[in-house]
């Protein structure tokens, strides 16, 4: 679960530059262990939804909401964690936004297959991703690639000690339908966790510069920075 308060110096919606809020909820569940021994395989089900709201609008109008539902098959191979996934992606324009700014809604519905690979390099996790939209309502370039680097410090590596850890992350992605223009996103802050390190929350500074993550505005550019609160329950 995540909440963000962000300032858009380059706003993709017709509200333009303004303060906005974003709320997200997602989870992934292991369903079935398919392999044992040297190469364990696990099937997972995941789902997440994000909603964006205008904080400059008197009614805090919902601008859009984006949905993902996916099945992921993961494998541990040597020092790599590999994933093969298929997922549905859809986006919906907010009714309040549409009432304020009448116009066409984007029929964003895609069925995507993807492959990703992760590897820990000391305290840094590297992630590589490539995907292809096999079925889509719009006639757009289907390919996408991404690279992520996530640093998670040792427990007690920040003021306060205990299970508090420093967090630093940088993510870059590019979509074929934007002529492979790169979008950069990052965050930095502190994560607090329980003794098992599975549950916790994080306080983070966040930024994005590139193409809009709201698929209703998929060809618009966006730039924001702000504060993020993330809960791992």
C-alpha cells in the first residue's frame, strides 16, 4: 500500500502544474510450488490499482485509475531470480475529471507477456525487464524494456538503529509507442521493519521525469517530485 503527495512541474492532465495525490494498493500471492530441488518454480497471482487525484481542485477530482492483474512463474537459477509473466493492464478516466474537462476517454486495455530477471549485487538488487503487448485495443508499438537498481542498506545503517534501513532506487523504462523515450523515476529515504523484515513502512522522497505513468495520458510528458509513504503489510 502506497500513498504519495507530489508536485507536478509538468502536468500531463489538463489541470496542468499542480499538487496531486496518488494512492495505490497491490499484493502478490504464491499459489503453487511447481518444482523442487535445484530449480524451484513458483506460480504467483498479483493485482494492483493506482488512483490519481487533483489536490488543487475543490472536489479533489479523481483524474484516472490504472489496474494490473498478473500471473507470474518464477524460478531460482544460480544467483538469478527469473520471472515469466502474463498480465492485463487497463486504465480508466475519472468521472469528476471528465465532467470538468469533457472529451474522449482512452480505451486502454492490453494483454502483455513479459520476462524479467533479478540479481543481488551486494546490497543492490538489479532488475531487467522486457515485455510485449500481444493483444491491445489501440494500435500502438507493443515493445517495452526497463532497468532498475534498488539499494537497501544494512539494519541500523541510519539514525535510530534497530531495523531501520536506508533506501535508494533508480528505475528507467522505455516504450516502443513513445519511440523509446526513456522515463526516469527514483526514490530515497528510510524503511522501518519488524524483526522478520517482511512487514514495515517507508518514508521516501520520490521523483519522475519522462512519459506519464497514467495510461489515459500515455503520450504526454510528466515531471514530478514529492513525498511517498509505503506500507508492507
